[in-house]
C-alpha cells in the first residue's frame, strides 16, 4: 500500500496559517497502537490554500481518496464542520496489510446527521454501546465518539478503533515512542509520523535506484522513525527528520540522498534544478534532515513537471 512514501506523497495535504493540528485524547485513544503512519491536518486552513488543494488532488493515495469521497457524499457536511482530519495506517492482527482509519474533529451537527440517516432508512450496527453507521455505497462506515469527534473507514477499521477506545486492544496513547515524537510536531498545521517499517518504505521510494546499493542495505536496518511538517505560509516549506540508530547511518543516508539530488539536477529542467537548489540535506547526530522551501509560483509550476510526476508515482 502506498501511503505517503515520497516527499510529495508525505506532504499530500498542507495548511497555510500558523494553526496547530492537534488530536484530542478521544481521538488518540481511538487509534490502535501499532501505527505505521499517521498524518494530521488543519483542514480549515488547508481549504484556504489553492496550492495545498492542488497538491492534495495530485498525490492523495487511492485509499484516502475513497475515504474523502465517502465523507463528501455521505451528507455529513465534513467540508463545513471539520476542523482537523487525521489518517492513520495501522497494523491489525490477521489483516492483509495495513488498515486505514480516518478521524475528524470539529463541531458536528449530530442531530441533523441522524435525521438524514433516518430519512435514508439507514440502519446502524451496534458494537457494545456505540452505533456504526454505513456511509454511502462505497463500503465505508462512520461512528461518533462524541459531538466533536467521528471515526470513519471500512467497517473492520472502525471496529478496531472502537476496540482501542474501549480498552480491548492497545491504543495510540500507549505507543510511547510515537507519543514522544508527536510533541515535536503537533504544534504545526500539518504533520506526520512514521514507524520503522513506514520509514523504510518511504526511504526506499525516495532513493529509487539508489536503494539497491549495498550502502542502503546497511542503512535500512538502522532506520528507526521519521516525522515531517509542511506549511504554505509565505511560500512552501517542508521539513523532514529521519531518526537512525547512530551518527554514521544518518551521514550515509544523507550521502545517498545527496547523490540522488545530483542526478536529478543533471537531467532536470531549469525549474526542476531550481527545486533541487531549494532542498538542503544534512545530518546531525543520528538524524537525517531534509528541508525544502519555494515560492508559491515556483511550486505551482513544479507540480506539472516530469520530476514531480516521477517523485509521486
């Protein structure tokens, strides 16, 4: 499953103002513990940025497009009421690959939503004391944790979320490593965390053919986690941090990525070469850092370039 495995894919949704996309305790407790990647977005701010919406439309993975479409066609008016959206890819026992759960926070008109379900003669499925409602014809479901938090996805993902919330399985609050990482990013309008497997998948995609080199085999096993932030306030800014087990691994990963960047510079257009010039790759201690910045106009042009299409495929 391709869930945010490249620079642009990682930054698939972005925000403008200096708002914080923070998850409530109710939201965190509904996400199962074994998260491969979580992306959290200030949804209101994202809608106010044409550049952010263009980026989202180009790189939103099919799994998340299904969730977004189901929300928009369900009559839930999430575009109007949602303030924060989160998407979590998590591993569930017996599941083939990762499942994806959506979490929406805002001020939802639950009475109107229930009236709409009744009008459509929609019937819920009960799981303990919570109703799980079918959401449109795409096989998606939704459950309301309270007036301000809803969870959505396929029915099994929603059931796993309710199991996490009710303490039947471990939840995100018990994932101490990711909870610690979250404190470094959740004051930003858009942020993401990846565990070791998610980080390995992301780095393999970013490095492309360079991931087949012997040096990467050494690096791969020593990647621990990654986090990133992105915003569109006064241009485009992307910052990523990949945590490795030691200083040498971080330096080797930085060298590999710099090699990829040099190759892109030799074959790219002037605009693409400018994008490479706007990217800084470095390492400090055991952490690889990638920083990218651009003007709004250059970034908008870059979205249509062959380089961008190659990066996000």
